[in-house]
C-alpha cells in the first residue's frame, strides 16, 4: 500500500542527507544517482496503476496515486536527470558546485509532490517548495546585473501568483468547507463565488506555465538566469503545473483565451529577437498555447494529445539547451551560430533538425505533436482556434528557419573568428553528447513508430477518468 509513495519519501530523505553531505563533497554525481533510483521506484506498477484514485491513509488525504500521476512523475524525473547531466562539475562562478544539484533535487521533489497532490494545501506547499528553490537558482550569477534582475522579477511575480492562488483557495474553502480538490470541483460549477475562486487558481497556475497574458517574466528571467537553470525553468516546473492543471478541471473560457493569446504572442514576440534564450522563451510561450488548447477541448483524445505534446516539448528543449551549452556561446546571440556548419558539421545538423522539429516541420517529432492537437481541435469543432494555431505555427516557422539559415548560409564575422581563436575550442562533454544523441534519435524516429508513446500516454490519461 505504501509502495506508491516510496519515490517521494526516498527523494525527501536524500535531499536532507545531501544538504549536510554537500558541505564536504561535490554533490552532482550523488544527485544523479538519487534521481535514477527515484525513477526506478516510480516506474508504473500494475498493483497501484489502476487504483481508482484511492487516497492513502498514510498521507491523510493530501496525496494520491493513479496512472496519470505515475507517468508525469517519470517525465519530471527524466527531465531533472537531464538537467543534472547538463551541469558541469564546477558551478556558474567557477568553484566546485555544491548548491545547484541539491536545489535542482528540491525542484524535482516539489514537482513530484505537486503532481500527486489532491488537496489545495498540499498543492500550494508543493508549488512553493519548487518556486523558492527556483528563486535561488535564477539569481545564482551573483555578479551579473541581468541575473539579479531575473531573480527579482521572478520573485515579485511569483509572489503575486502565489497570492492569487491562496485567494482562490480561500474562496473555495469558504464556499465548500473542504480543502479537497475534487470536492471543490463539483460545487464550484454551481455558484459564481466558486467560479471566481477557480478562475484565480487557474490564473496562478498559468503564471507558472508562462502562458500569455501572464508571460511577462519569462523572456527576462530566461535571459538573466544561467543557461542550465533556464533549461530547468523551461522543463521541470511546467510538467508539474500542467499535470495538476489537468487534474483540477480548470475554467475552460480562461484557458481558451490564454491558449490563443499564447500562440499569437509566442509567434510574434520572437520575430525580432537577437538572443537565443529570449527566442526560446517566446517559443515556450507558443508551445504552452498548444498544450492549453488540448486541455481546453477536454476530451480524452485531446488531453492525451496535450500529454504527447508536453513529452515531445521536453525532449526538444533538452536537445536544444544541451547543444547551446556545448557550443559555449559567450553572449548567447543568434549570430554566434553563423559558420557553425563549417566548424562543427554534426552539431550544426543536430541543431538545425531540432529547430525544424520545434517549428513543426514533418516528419520530425514537433510536427507529430502539433498535428495530434490540431486533429482534436478540428474533430471537436474548434475551427477558428485551429486556423489561428496553424497561422501562428507558420509565423513561428519563420524565425526557426532563420536560425537554420544563419547556421548554414551566413559567413562568420571577423569578431567571431577571433573569439574562436582566442577561446580554446572545448569539445562537447560526454554527458551532454549522450543527451543530444538520445533526444535527437527520438526527434527523428518518433513519427515512424509512435506506438509506445501513444500507449504510455493513453494509459496515463485513463487514470483521469
């Protein structure tokens, strides 16, 4: 009965031990081993995957387990492992890194607990656990003005969204007298007060997803944070928030408006960007629009399509951030990719294929996920939204193809050539190379044989019904 919560218990104990252990020893390798063990514990087990949402007495009705939860936990753990693999043994400022791996573990723990929560109190505590660690990680570059700005922006807007979430919870609790997520869901539909509470909670979660019109923090925070932490922000918290958003049954009109705005903002905002991390921030906003569109439709197939989209988004993000880190750009400008095809032909084709996949060019993985969501949109008669989604994909395609053009067809400027001569060419490290290889393999071949992915997401979505 308690096996379902071994991953959380193990991860919590490991974090407590590593906080002490990290004073004397580097914690990176240990953290990776801890997450691997947690992942093995979290593997879906026949015994509890088909429990009909039995809350366990052990957690006093705060946490639960079903197939949706165990699959999203696995995605979070895989995402966190890949972030740790991207880290170097020395941290941002060049000393041996003690703090980053432990904080990344805490973010993973917060996300895993968030996915399992079925009580507003445990949802709030899990969100705060993950967000507070992210505040510290975002501002890790102590001597950078951009880093301080990113940390402060994320802190202020994160506090605002937490306030909205608590206000929404207070309205629901006042109405129902219960803090359980599901009890609130049934009654809220009947009264305007409950609806208001649900809307506030939905908005607070959209803040965490960086969906428009609550996306204003994303580009600055992505740019100011160290690149590894930007990758963490783009991957792990979004999976957790998406999973809980689907489970609470959010307000459809708010989601639909946010989905359309996110697609439009994500497509148009990135057109004139010169820095790669800002471009990826807008790209993430556009992707969240597609994911939310699937959640809005609310049918079994559309939620499955959203989960597929989320998994492929995570894979593409891991690939693109690993390549950016391996190339070691000095200013994170898009222009720095020029002439890459002559310096690193293999890196160039990998990066080009990843960006084409993010743009949704067939037969790559990105096209498959967009196609699934649009298919559900058309079959549920969301014609106008689907047309907007296609148009936004076309506009977004422009700036991804522009990067491919820069990689292959733009001559290097003399400044960049000198930079390469002066800075010794660091070859991609082994761990990042493994990440890039695996993710690229999935991006290229998932379209040929998507059965395993569809089966996993189908089993996961069964857990919601």
